[in-house]
């Protein structure tokens, strides 16, 4: 059961949509959401760049100005977070920290059941305007399941209308771990699940699909469809599933390159596409 959700916040539409997604989950599971904002002091200092001779005073003043601006932005973000949670009727907590965003998130995530984060991150308040590498860095080290949420996706009429979920399952440990983490969404009556296997051997695919179905049914899921394809998993998802699914469940190795196995490349593809939420169960 997902009872504690960590949502790293910034001022971007991605973070706002991640919070929207978190609120939908929290409403159904009576979860508490912690909004986390991080003042990236190392990033601000790095953004100043090389200091020429005689420029120390001006560099210090610029760093001070950027830090003050970042703190004001963080206060606005936290005010918006509190208002959103109160409007949605979900329990919440607020956390402000300083340091490297990805490192802080990984440390905090240990004490949560899920991290819900935007597919693009803009944690460098006052340091730079383009997206950073925080999501990739978090995926490399985090042991907590991560829901990566795109910029414009919206859950429509949930739970009145079921959510369509695609579990990419190849029988590997990361894929099995992702499927197990998915069952923490204790909403079997509101989820239409498709288990997808890409395999040249149809008999092997059927065996894996049957085992996955048995596992899901043991957790109360009944609306299960089993699909097999002999084309690559990426092509199958792009051509047949990307538009009609609301959530993808994929595996990824912690502390390893996401391309270590075929689902890793699917993970990167889905993040790059930026169309549907992805549950990544490391």
C-alpha cells in the first residue's frame, strides 16, 4: 500500500502535473504527500562561473542575489503546494532542504513508498533555466519506486473511469520487481491491465504471461489482458500502446545503465516521448 508519497517540486508544469497525479493517488489510498523543495546552493555557486581578478566582491553579491531570488521562488512553490493539497483534500507535509537535488531526493526517498516526479526537472532555482539531469541521477541510485509524469497528461474522471495500464514484462528480475511495486496501487477494480511480452518464442511468452496473470490475480486484479508480440518492445509500444494506455510499468536496474536489458531502453524511450506516466520499479 502506498501511504507516503514524496513529490520533488519546482516551478515547472512537469512538477505541477506530478502533484496532480500524486493527489489522485493519495485521494484513493488515503496517502500523505510530502512536497520537497531543495535550494541548490552548489548549483548557484557553479552558475557564477570563473571569477576574474578583482571580481570576488561582485561574484559574492551576484551569488547572494541569486540565492535570495531562489528562496522567494521556493516560498511561492510551497504556498502553491499547500493550497493544492488543501483544495484536493489530501494530507500533506512540507520539507525544505539545501544541497544537490538528486542526492537529497535519493536520501529522502528511503522513507517513502513512492516518488512522483516530473519527467523533466528544473530544481536549479536561480542557477539555470533549462532542465537538469536529476531524474536520470535518481534512477541510478534510488531504491524507491518512481512515477515519472509527463508535462500535459491528465487522468480523466478517475476512478469513475478505469485507468489503462501496460506492464512490459519479460520475466527478468527488474520487470518482476516493477510488477510487484505496481500491486501497491491497491485499486484493482479501477485498473485495466495489459501485460505485454516481446518474444520470438510464443510458448515462452505465453508461459511468462500466464505467470504474471496468476501473480496479479492473487493481488485482486481481474481485468487482465495478455498480449504477445514478436516485434521489438519499443516498436510495439510506439505503434500499438502509447496512445491508448494511461500508465506504463517497466523495470530498471538501480546503479546500472538503463540499457542493461531491453526494458531499460523502453524506459528511456517513454521518458523521451513525454506522453504517459511511467512507473519505474528498480
